[in-house]
C-alpha cells in the first residue's frame, strides 16, 4: 500500500489520487476549475494540484493537496497500467491536508479502522464529502456527461441519422438552443478555466466537454454532440452536425483547456 505523510506528519495510507487542473478535474465537483477549487478552499492557480486520498493510522479520511502535479500524474498513469508506484509528495509541495474525501471511494486501507471523518474542534470546517448524486441535479448531470464521453461509441450507435443541428428560431428543443447559444457566447467572452475541456479521441479528432449553468455538452470535433440539462432529468439530446456545429466545435477546441 503506498504511503505518504500528511501535514501533521501522521502516516497516510494512499488509496487513490486525482488531478485538479484547468484541463482535468473530477467533473462531479463543479462546472469549471475555479468552482471546484472554491469548494475545496483552494486558490485556482493555473498550474493546478494533485489530490491524494487516503486514511491515517486511525482510519480517518484525509485529502492531501500537493502542488507536484507531475508526480501525481505519473502515479495515476502507472496505476492505470497495473504498475506499482509509491506516491509520496515532498513535504514542501504539500499545500494542505483536508479532512474527509471529496469523492466517494469503495476501497479502504487494510489493517486500520474503517474509513471515518476525523474529529474536529469547534469552529473548524466540516470534513469534505462527496456531492449528492443520488437524484438528478448538477452532480448527476455532469456524471452523465462523463459516461457519454467514456462510452461514446455506444451512445453514438443509438442516434438516428435524421438528427439535425438545432438552430435558433426553428422547431428544435428550446433547451438545446439555449445551450448552443451560450456555448457560442464562450467564443466572444471566454468562460472560467475548465468550462471547455479537450481530450484525445480516435484519429485526429478531439473529445470536447463543455459545461455551463445547468447544462453539459459532450462532442467529438469530427462528429455530433450530446446535451444534458438540469431541468430534464435523465434526458440526453443529440445535436447533429448541420452547417454550423463543425465550426463551433473547432472554435471551442481552440480555447479549450487540455489535460496535463
């Protein structure tokens, strides 16, 4: 089990780690990078952070925040390949040790008590806890968009070839028109970092993730888009290529944040 040292020098049994950068962060926590940072009490520095989630010797949940983004990225890459990697951020790189976990984990460290929040003194902030994603709302909407991005081929196969691009003024879905209008607005007035993210896709295409107040859009630069809305629980709206979507996606990709 990898270990590191928390800010109070209590041994931390590392369970997992995630990146928190403008181009890559847990979507469930917010629509953009500054929003996620604010929820964790962190400054939204452009370089970003690594979040190391684990338990101390008494089983308490802790989230160690480190500025050593490269170290965390290397650890995640190694773990994804089934390799061992001892994630031990240097003490000078540790920004904070926050009680609790911002994400739900189904694993725990062996040989220590079951995961629990550490005791806190009066006046101290409440421990971090995962957003409630049991019922439809912003958190579940963003998780749904994550799933579409991961399972693009499956979702794409379900789309009928007659889907057309939603234009303002036509009979298309009003919510979709609003999303497309707000997404176009990002080209004139760039949104907060992380509202538009770009990652690798098949061939020379890119997968785009665009978020806004009450909505998420997932698209491939060489294909269509899918829109999810807070006001329509569980609904996924395909947006066909049409004459304008390709140019919109290409322009959004140019201003998008990219993973480390």
